[in-house]
């Protein structure tokens, strides 16, 4: 009975001791070559190869030996948490890496809390971090530190697991004040909402629309362009297209193709102008951007500015390979920000997740003057490491098994959720920078690039092509004429109306008995004593008849207007005006004063009038009936 009670008491004390955390199982000395706690994984590898074991079950029931960083004086904060006795805290208080490791052990079925050791930073031994991981994977099954995978490390036989820590290298700088824009920058500030490429492409688009409008609308009746194929018309079209962009007016297309073109151009203007206006608001409220010593790492490399780098770890050789002439100042994650503030360097090369934590810590960024500048220098995702061994102890199979579960944890959001929780803890976030700090490229307003308007540019290009093809086809199959050089029907109507007006004006003058002393009026009638001249006269009179018929058809729809037209004698015009009778020779009259109009002689004066109400037959009759005192001698 006593023995049983004693056993229960021992178990309770053991449980109570572990309730507060686990202390390291081994107190191994870092870099001790005698330490060898690796297990033999070859039986499991053979079983997987012969099909008697599933790869996912390889680690079930296995006690994994692992080396974990000593959190005393170790960064980043909250990665590994220990209690006052130096024991790793249990459940979800152990820190980000410990929580991920516990979940991985639960899914894969292995244990580790009774088989781990702390390690010290290699700088205290005068070693590098690459030398540390080499020793760890030789002494333990796995190194429980986040390692940046590099080609040099892989060549040393180090195998890296699926990454869970963003170790991408970025440049951190401290603001040197506010940037004061130059006079030229102030003048061009109105163009800031759109990138120069967008402005340039918009101008090209306006020119293309103007040329397309000129092709479509040129020489069209009623168009806002004149009837000459000239450079002036082309420039006028481009000017009208640009004017529509400003909202100050624009073209007035007559053809359907031109109207379709203007619809597409208006849609383009709507999208671009509204995008400009939306981004303009951001530019107007934007504060003066901070001024930083380097535009990016290449700028610092070219100018030879000092940059703090974690030289004893992977960032050191990475930066040396990428920028051989970079002015490097050695530092560590916990000291480099202070070194920069003290003036030892102008920038710091940090890993992304480390910077995410430090920017929210008061001891690093109290004045909110730090920011990430430029793009990512070296993308990377860090994770644990094992020895590349497939035949001696077969530890490579550990990587294969763990990668399965780590990828699943990444996909189901466990790692992301855990990291977010870790970065929101009071120990990792005790300071907020509402008006400063963070990422410089995220805080500065940027112009809208061409990629934001690619779709509308493509639509406009399609509209221009369709409109031009449409307009050319419409011109080719136009109804008035297919004979080059022949006057259009509308032009003929205009000429006939002009001729009729001039003819009527002269007759009214005769009726008023005013002397014909003014400059003769041209009827555009060719007269000649030979047959060719008479034939030409006949054709022109036929054109007059057609024009009069069209005029009368229009006038019949409106209120009839009374016109006073003097009578004509000695000229016989048939009712259908198909022929003209000329009893007199050109130039001969009846003794009355004569007036000559480009070869057409008009003699006598009018003393009578007749009313013309738009009836063609009465007009013919008036022309056929002689009137005293009036004689037209052709």
C-alpha cells in the first residue's frame, strides 16, 4: 500500500514538474565533437522501400533527438519561450517555433520534449552559423533552428525541410527627414496620378482616333471637316479628339462609322479620366515622403555606402555573392538597428519576419523612422535541417516525412495563424507606428501604370480598326456615284439652286425696268453657234429642270411663297424641257438694250410679271408666252 502511494506521489510530482515546462534533456556543450545522439533510421527506410510501411507512419512512436536555440539572449523575441527555471513552456506558450514543432509531432506521431538540448550562438565560440548547423546535424537527428537554404550549405551535405519562417532579405533604413520637391517636380505634380507611359499612350491614342476620324469623315456632306483632303483636316481631327479628352468640345460625326468611333473614344476617356481623378485624391492628401540615404541596395552598392549585415550567418555570403563591392559592416539581428542609429551604417539587411517583429518593438523603432526600402533582395523561406544521409544512418527520411506534414500545415493555415498570433503578442508588439514606419513602397502613393488600363486600350484599338474599315467600305459603296470626278447629286442641287437664284434676280431687275448696267451675272451656260455648243446648252438646261423639280417637291411641303418673275419672249421651251428653240442667232436682238452673261445675250426690259407658285407647268407656259417689251436673244 505504501509502495503504491509512493509511486503515485512520484508520478504527481513528475507531472507537476512538467506542467511548468521541460528543461533540456542533455546539457551538451555546443561544438563538442563527442556528442552523437542520432538514431538509426535505415530500418524504416528499408520498410518504406519494400512497401511494408507507409511513409507517413515512419516516425510514429519515435523519440526524435533535436537541438534547440537557447532563448536567453536569443532573437527573435517569442520564437522560443522558457520559464524562470529555464524550461520550455508547454502547450501554446512555448513560442512560435515550439508551437509548430508540437503540432508537427502530434500529426507525425513522434516525441521530442524528452530528447532535446539547447545550443549557444556560434559567435561566442568564434564560429559561423553554417559551422553550427554542420555540427548539429552530425550530433542530433534534427537541428531545431530556422536555417536559410543556400547553395553553399547544400554542397556541405545539409538538407533543409519545408520552410515556415520568411527569411527573405530586405533593406531597412532610417529616415533622414522629409523630401522637398524641386520646382520642376511641383510643375509636373498634376501628372502624378498617371505614369508617364499612360500619358504617352493616351496621346498616341488621341492621334490615332483623330486620323481615323479624318479617314472616315473627310469629304462627307454635312461633316465638320471641309471637302479637301489636306493636312489641315488631319490636324483638325486630332485637335478635336484631344479637345474631347478635356471636356471642352469635340467632333460632330455625320456617318455611323464616325459615331461608333466617338462612342469608343468617349468610353476610353471615361475610364482614364476617372482613374486619374480617383488617384488624384490620394496625391492631394499625401504627405511629403520621407528622405532615405539609399534608393535601394543597388544605389548603396554603387555609392559605396556602409550597410550592416549579419556576416556570421547566411546573409553575409549571400550579399557578398550578389554585391561583391558592397561596403559591409558586421552585425547581428539584435544589434544592427542600434548600429545604424549610431551612424555605423546607412542601412540594415534583415530577414523579413525579423523586421516585421522589430518594427513593432519600442526599443528598435520608437520614433517610427524605420522603413523597408526597395524590393526583396533575396527571396527565401527558412526551416529546420537534417543531415543528407541515405545510407549510413538514413536521416534523410526524416525530411521526407516531415515535409508531408509541414506542407499540410501550410495549406490548412496552421502556420499562418500561429505566426499571426505570435506577432501580435505583447512581447513582440509593444509599439505602433500609425504615421510612420513600415514599408516605404507601401506608404507612398504610386502612379497608375499601363497595366491598369490595358483592357480599355485594347478595346479602343479594336473600335478604331472596326470604324476605319466600316467607313472605307461605306465610301466605296456610296450611292451617289462610282465615277471618279463626277459631281455628286447634292453638289448638283446646290449648283442648280445658285443658278436659279441668279436667273430670278436678273428677271426681277428687268421687271423693275432697271437698266442693266451692272456687271453681267453668270448663268454657267455655255452657248455656241455650232452643234456642240447647243448640245452643251441642252445638257445644262436638263440639269436645271431636274433641280427645279427637286426644289418644287420640297416647297410643296411648306407654305407656298409667291414669286414675281418677268415674262420671257422669243424663247420657246417645251413642257418637258427636253429641247430649246432658238429663232435668233447668238448676239442678235430686236433693237432693245442687250446684256451679255458669259455668252448669253439678254435684250429688252420687262413690263409685266407673272406669278410663280411652285408649279412647273405654269413656269413653262410663262416662258412660252411672249411678253411685250421683253426679248431674250440667244
